[in-house]
């Protein structure tokens, strides 16, 4: 089995590496005009050598290891190794199959777009597994009689899913999906190890300049993440309460008024 994914490239106008010298002097407006419709790609398939293989094709960096020797040590392939280890731990009960992971980008080397796109592809691969399980669980939580009754009324499979199953399953899926999106916000901080310009990377850059104020810099970073995630978590809890109240109202026993 071969798994492929792709994500559109981010067009960075400040700090992406394309709007500063020497890249802009060499390529001019090429990146500005072209990269909007370019993509980053990732491919996952069984390794023909029974090794865990990692290959950044546009950077021409590759590494082949025994699956039990893979570790997320700092380096150009750290993100690929981290995804491999996380998927093995979360979905394969710690088993490490011999896989080959390859990634490349349509952006010219040195544009500064490859790191961001690699992060997007990695997050898409990782989060899609969680979201797929959430959607599956939400659909399977409904009684099978719902689908059987719909098919008995003459609805097709697509009509049954669109008009009967999915509207009900959304109530089951929504809190978990929102919680997963909150988790995604926190996981983007890992991208600083591949020099993606996000909050944690910016904090490291500022700390490197100031040198004497690490508590202030990283304290502000922690507070920013706390406020952002606390707000999103509060939204999730509010949604759960509203869904709970709505379900309680629908299931409430109607009062019988004596005549």
C-alpha cells in the first residue's frame, strides 16, 4: 500500500526567506508569481530493504536505519522521524514497520517555503488519522436501525449519509473534533526545530538577541499559548454543554396536563 499526500505551499511575505536578499536578487519575482499554485508532497510506502528509510528529495538528504534504531535526534530529517515514531506508538502498539518516507517541494531550493510546507504535510498526515477515527466513531455510535430504516424507505447510501446519518453524527463528533483542533495549535510549536517561523521560533530568535531575559521571553510565549488554548478549550466546553442541554431537552418526558 502506498499513501500519498500533498499540501499547498505557504506564500511568506515577511520572514519566509523569499523577500530578502540574496534570494530575491537571484530569483526576482519568480516565487511571488509562481508558488501560489505549487505544492509539497509526502509519500509513505513499504521499504524494499526492510529498513526505515527517510528521504528529503529536494534537499537530497536521506537516511536508512533499522526500525528499532530510529530516534528523533536533531537534524534535517528530525520531523520525518518524529512522525514515524508517533504513528508507531499511537496506532501500531509500539511496533515499527519497515517504511519508506519521502518528501519534496515544488519550491526552488533556498526559497524558505520548504520547511513550512513540510510541517503542513506532516500535520495533515498526523491529524488526518485522528480525525478519521473521530468521524468513524461518531457514525458508528448511532443505532444501526437508523441506516436500515432509511434504506427501507428507498434512500440511496449517499442520501442516507447526507440526510440522516451525518446530521446526527455531527453532534457526536463535534466536541472531539474541536478538541483535536486545539491540540493541533499546540503541536505547531514543534515546527521551530526545522526553522519554520512561528511563535516558538520567534521567541528563540528574540532570546538569542536579548540573551539576558529568557524568563520574560518564554514567559510571554507560554502566556500567549495559554490564552489561545484556554479560549479555544472554553469554546469546546461551551459547545459540549449546549449539545448536552439540547439532547436533554429532546429526551425530556413531556408533562401530562390533567383535564
